[in-house]
C-alpha cells in the first residue's frame, strides 16, 4: 500500500513528493478509527511553520482533508498519516459524519476552506446581517466558500477578480434555492491594474467604508519593490486601511504584515482591528474540541443544503497525485485539487 509524502533536503529548497510503500497498519487504539479513503484534498504544505513548531520530519505526510466510507475529517497537524493512501488510522475526535447527499470529493474538498472561512468570519470578524464584507480573490476555493458563508449570514459581499474568467464566475454565483440576486453585490476586476480597489469599495458603501476585509495577501512595499506577479493583483496595505470603515475588522493571511506608525495611527482613528488568519490555529492551540467538531458538522450540513458549493477541479486519479501536489505546492492551482480513489 502506497502513501504520498513530501521531502525537503535543505531550508529554502523546493519540496519534492514521493510515493512510499507502507507497512501494514498497526492495531487501532481505544480512540482510533480505520478509514477506507475515498477522496483526499491537496493543500499547500507550510514547511516553515512545521519547522517552527518542531514537527518537521524527513518525510512530511501530505493530504490531510479526507473523506471515507464511514467517516471523514481533517488529519491533525502532527499526524504521521498521509491522506493520499487507501487506508489510514484517524483519531475519532477529528471525524464527523458525512451526509448521504454529499459526495466524497465535495466532502474532502470543502473541509479546509470551510474551516478557514468559519475561523475568519465567525470567530475573528463576527459577521452578522447588514455588514459589508470585502473578499479579495473571491474566485479562489477559499474565497468562494467565504463569499457563500458571508452572504448566508446576511452580509453584503464585495469581491475582487484576478481575471475575466474569475469575474464572470463571481457574477454567476447565486444563493441556494434558485434566487435571482447575485451572491456578490459588486465584482472589482483588478486583472489590468487600472481599478482602484479602495475607491470602488468606498463608492459601493456610500463613503462609509467596508466593515470586514478578508484578504488573500497584501503588498507591503511599492510596486517596484514587490515580486511582479504579486504586485499586479494584490492591494497595498494602505488601500486596505483606507477602505476600512469605523470599527472595521481586517482579517489578513499575510503572516509577515508590517505596519508603520502612520498605519497604526490610521487604524486607531477608525477604531479598527487587525486579526491574523492562521490555517492551523485549531491544531496549535488548546481550543475546545466541541467547537472544532461543530464547525465541521456545519460545513457538511451546508454542503448537503447546497449553501456551500466549492470551487473544485475535476477529480484526480491516484497515479497523478504526485504531479498535482507539485502544482499545489507552487501555488499554481486555481481550483481545489482532490484525489479520488
């Protein structure tokens, strides 16, 4: 039985992926469940984070969001199991039931993005009806789920699009139940670099500013000092601060965010806050397990009711998992990649 692992010989070196033969699984303990994997989503491996928390190994298991014949769940960060394997052992506390109406691929492909969206909008931003939410790069797998959750909670959603195809996709999004109104109130096409995101958001909110911003990374320096692909599509941190309303909440994925004293003063004058969205926060802190499972259960319920409709690529056969993981690790996949067994 083969499983997929990543390896990095030295810091800064590009990660490579290999299939390794696995020995027979050990007997299950009191709190473990043996799962026949039907689908496994692929996600970027943060090797720097693994090193910082002392979980870096010579062979790093990849594929942690899985669905199986009985149960499904997200493998914990310190798990030595690769989800890209036919049979694995999972602790029962990381599993929830999959509704019959939800297919294996959708279940595995929505878990991480759903968990991130809940963390950002429910716990960090406390989204509620009447709020305005800006989701940057809304056509990404994470952006799509975030838009659907924000709109379902009664918020007005604005989003940026990184291409004409993304813009058309976002404009076609509709709520569950066949409603005619679009999910996104305004789509801002930033693909040509000619649109001012801050100006567009202030115009859409009658000059009041946006209540919640969920970014996909930001530019910290001038366009000349940033990598070319990044500088073309992401807003500058000053743009985010400008478009925030009074009491606004900025949820950022930029782990190296730098705020100068004038930036902090602008946020102070608005009474605005900045929160960091860490993908692994549920694995790194001693949070109540019940909250974690409640989120996973709600994700499955919203999938079953078509409130969540993930941005998935075509299912990938196991023999293409290595190539697909290389694409994911290079951040070149625009749709969620899911291995189907």
